[in-house]
C-alpha cells in the first residue's frame, strides 16, 4: 500500500499545481508563495478532507493538461499519514452497506493484497480527488495574492468551527482509547 | 595723525575742484558729511584711500569724472588732470600728500598719461620741503600702513572683509604684521629675525653656526652636513604642519557654519526622521505580517488534517475496540506458513499431508480464507500512529485565533503609521539642503581627520629629526670644543644665541602682554558700545572669538549677528587706537574715516557708539545718510566741529556744501 508513484491527471494535476505553486510549473519563473509548500502536504490533507466533507471526485482524463506525478520517494515520506487516513476511511465509510468485519478487513487485512484492496483503494482515491477539488475551490480559486489566500483560509477554518454538526472529542479520551485497543 | 583738509579734482562724481576742512579741535573732533544714497559718500571715503595708496580695492583704474571723460572723448579738451590732495598733521608737522593723474584720449580710449605722487613737509619756518619719492613711500608707511587702512577708512564692504579676517578664522599675515607694527612690536621682531634662529643660515646665529664648520675635520663636516639635512627636513615639515593647520582651521570654521545652518534646520530634520521612522515601521509591520501569515499557512498544512480528524479517530477506535476481542480467538497465521506445511507434506502435529488428501484440501481452503495481514499488528500500528499525531498537534484552534489577532494588530499599527506619514508629507520640506549640509560636514570632518593624522605624522618626523639633530650637535660640539680653530666662533655663536633667546623671551612676553592689554581694552569698549554679556578674546593670530559671559565652560564660540560682529570690529579698531595712544603717549593718534558705519545698529547702540568713539579716536570723519545722520548728530552734538552736505546735481555730478 502506497508503494508506487501517485499520478494525478487533468484538472486534479492542475489544482495540485495551484495549491502548491512554489514549484516551477510550465514557466521559467517561481510562482508566488501560497498555503502549501509542496504536493505532498496537499495530498496528506486532501485525503481526509474529502472524507470529512464527504466530497468524492473522479479521475479527469483531460489529456491537454500535463500529469502531475508524485514520485515514490515523496510518497514514502507521507506513507504513515496516508495509511492512517486510509484506515479511518475504510473503517467509517459505507457503514450501512458493509458489516463491521468487512470494514475491519478492508482497513487492516489487505495491505499486501492489491486485488482485495482494490474497492477500498478506489474509495480512498475518490475522497482524495474530492479533497483536492474542495481545497482548490475553498482556498485558491480566484485568489491572486497571499492576502487573498489568507482571507480564504480564515473563512474556511472559521466555517469549519462554526458548523454545529461537528462533534468534538478530547485528546485525552482518544489517547485512552488508543491504550485500550493497543492490545 | 590729523587729517586737516581734502581737495578733490575731477575724481569720480566730483567734477572740478572741491574742498573740505575737517574738524581738528581736540574736543570738537567730529566732522559729519551727510548725503543721500548715490550722493558720493563712498567716493569721498575712496578718495582718501586712493590718495594715500594709489589704489582702491574693487574700483578699477577709471576714476575720472564721467562728464570730463566725455569732454576728452569729444575733443573739447586734450588733456585733463584728476587729483586728490590731503593735508595731514603727523607728529606735529604738516604734510601735504598729493596724488594726481594726467589723462588723455588716444587709441579710442581714455588713458593715463602721467602718474604723480608727491609728499611735501612743512618745516618750522612754514616752508614746504618736498620729500624724495622713496621717502614719501616710507612716510606713508609710517603714517598708516596700507594693511591697516581698512580699519581707519572703512565702509560696509570693509566691514565684511574685516569680519572675515577678524572673526571667521581666515589668516592674514599682512594684517597680523600690521597690528604688531601699530602696537610697537615690529622693531623687536625684526631684531629677532636678524639674530636667529641658528637653524636659518642668513641670521647672525646661523652665520656663526655655519662658520664653526669651516676648517674642521671630516668628521665635523660630516656631522655638520647631517645637522643641516635634519634642519632642512624639520623646517620643511614645520612648513607642512603650518599649512595643514591653516587648512584644518578653515575646515573647522566651515564645519561650524554648516553645523549652525543644520541646527537651524533641525525642525525639518526631526520631521524627516519621524517620517523615515514611520516608513520603517510600516515596512517592519508588513514583514511581520507576512511572517505571521507564513507561519499560519505552515500550521494549517501540517496540523489541520489531524485537528479535524479527531472525532473520526475516536469513532474508528470505537469500531476497533469491539472487534479486536474476536481477533484474540482467531490468531493470525501467515499464508506462507500453510504453504510451507503443504510443501513439506507434513503438519506440525506430525500428520502426513499427501497431495489431494482430505487434510491437504482442508488446509488449502483454510489458506484462501486467511487475511494477507495481521489485524492485530495493524491495529497496534494504527493506534500508535494516532497517538503520535495527537502528541504533535498542539492547540491548533487557539493558535489560529492568536494568529488572526496578531495579524490584525500589526495591520492596525501599519495603518496608523501610514496615516501619520501622510500627514507629515504635507509639512515635509525639501530635505536636500539638509543632505547637502550633512555631506559637506562629513566631507570636512573627513578632511580634518586626514589633516590631523598628517600633522601628527609630520610632528613625529620633526621630533625624530630634532632628536637626531641634537645628538649630532652634541657630538659635534664635543669635537669642536677640542678644536682650537673653532673656539672663537663658538664663543661668538654662544653670545649671539644667548642674545637671541633672551630677546625672544622678551618679545614673547611683550606680545602676550600686548594681546592681553588689547583684549582688556576691547572688552571695555565693547561693553560701552554694545551689551556687556559677551566676552571677547584675542588669540595668537590676533583673531577674535566671542563667548557668552557667565556660562559654565565659556559657552563655546558664539554665533553672532551682524550688529554684534560690527560692534566687535568697532571695539577692535578703537581698541587698537587706544593701545597705540597708551604705547606712544599722546603725541600720536589715528583718525577714523567711516562711511555709513551705523546702518547696522539700532538707536540705542548708535548713541553708545557716538558717545564712546570720539573719546578715543583723535578725529572722526563720518559719511552718513540722513536718517542715521540725524540720530548721530543728536548724540554727537557737543563733538561736531564741521558739517557738510553732499548733493547730487546730476547723475554724474555731486557738490559739497558746508552747513
């Protein structure tokens, strides 16, 4: 799991470039500094954002946009986060369609088995693409300056905390549960 | 010295012959010549100077009356004479000083055809005896050296120049020598420069010193050459030091002026500084704001995912909690273990696993159901990963809110600074003048520093050469003492040198005393004619510095206004006259011929000057315009012996009328 290059096509490749524009892309000039330093930071966050905001995306096959490739070397650096997000999503998604055992298997038992993992992977990547779309729309679309980015970011974060449906949990409770399941 | 009469003929605006008898009475010693602007007051003052010295600074050669020039040009006359005659009393004897020019028109211009300067002296019998030309020049030098004439015949321009020489630290050796002459130091000084020092070959001491060398053996000659070389080097370096010190003084003077100007512009400077500070504050706040936003972005990218995942971590852990117990009943067996047993065809219990047997089939079906990974291991990994995440997250929400507050504060500060800056922009004048002054001051400071370093260097060289010269002199003296031939010269040299040193000390003491006396007198006079709150000092070069009295530490060199400057010059001139009177008894005194001398003063000062000067100067001749003149006449009423009016009758002609 997460032991290959990650390749983004079409609009998602483009969104990634705009979310982390410090990389040189399609131009000789350095882009302006924005919220994310690199693609990996975007992917780390987008994978869980898509799930939390329930936003799925589909692979865009627009071949006029160059692919955006995150090489294995970079993927390895964020592997732990991606695995964690993967397992959370597998455990909590499709609760009404799958039994607990099935979700547990999907989360923990198929790391080495690509075939069995395929449905889970598809779900994870659809949330990842949805997360990229959401981050792009909320933070970067229409923004031309660092000040715009800042305004968008504040609006996004404040909106998250103002959403009454969000449940909160104390870190201590979670750590206690970690100890209980730590076996 | 008394000026009894002046006669002018065709001199500038005075066409034909004009005559003035001046007041020479010991009590009523003031002559007032009043005239409007352009009536010829300055011309009269210039006539005195031209008669005595043949030139008037800044006036050129063409002094002939304009109408007479036209008569020459149009051939109405072929030759004219321009003349100024003075009748003066000097040491009890009348002298007639005449200077005249014959002028003709040729080669399309008016030119001088003959220049004459004649001094006649009246003897006891009343007969006039003509002095030889050379004696005439000597007489003028005795009467009043030209270098000092500016102090006794002065107008506004002279005051400016004197102000420069006396007060603004510009050196004038002529002036210094002339002052020394007036106060009776020249003879002694000349004696001294005739006698020594021994390092100068053309002096008596120097001559004996060089005589000592002749006839000596090679060693003495060698030492003498060395001494000469050192002496030359010392003299050269001393000259350099002197020149550099003049430059240092000049730069220090300029720098003080510029600093004064800068200080006058201080309000502008302060406003500019305030403006620059505000600009810096705005830039700093922008930088801080940007840094803050950068930190906020980093924090968001790193921690927001974990922050919002917390409820889902909890929910996920709830799911695992209930299931993990089941896992305990179904321990994880890796698929590879089953494959190994099948390949070995024997179970760990020893039962044979033949291919196709029931046992083998059972194991193969079990293997297909086994998961690829250990649930237990991955759950442990999962919970460890959550723990690690939560440990690092910190207070994301609180930090986020603090970022926003801080950013707003910086933004508000920058906005306020920007408003203040805009308000200052309206009051801010062109600061290039300040920058220029600063550049000039910095330039002068750098030069002064450089010159001082060079002076120090030269002085070190002088000290080194002097030490070596002294050492050579000691060696030579001991050699010479043994040499019979030189004994006589050494004796002469010692006598001359002793005399030189003795006179030198006397001279220095006398000069010091003279300067001190001059200083006391000037301060007394200044107190009389101006206010008594300024202390005037005369330095080694006879220059003036003034400080406020009763200020701790002397108050520094005082920035003076024009009236104060002129009052100081008045005090200096009158002080010199008084000192000369004291030194030479009452036989001599000097007149003062002043053109518009009072225009810089208010009525109170005019009154004080009018009361003071006639008491000290032997004779006063004032050319004055009507407004100041009336005030002066009012305060001088008991002293005025003669009154004249100058009246212009055309643009090119004036006449003199006695009142």
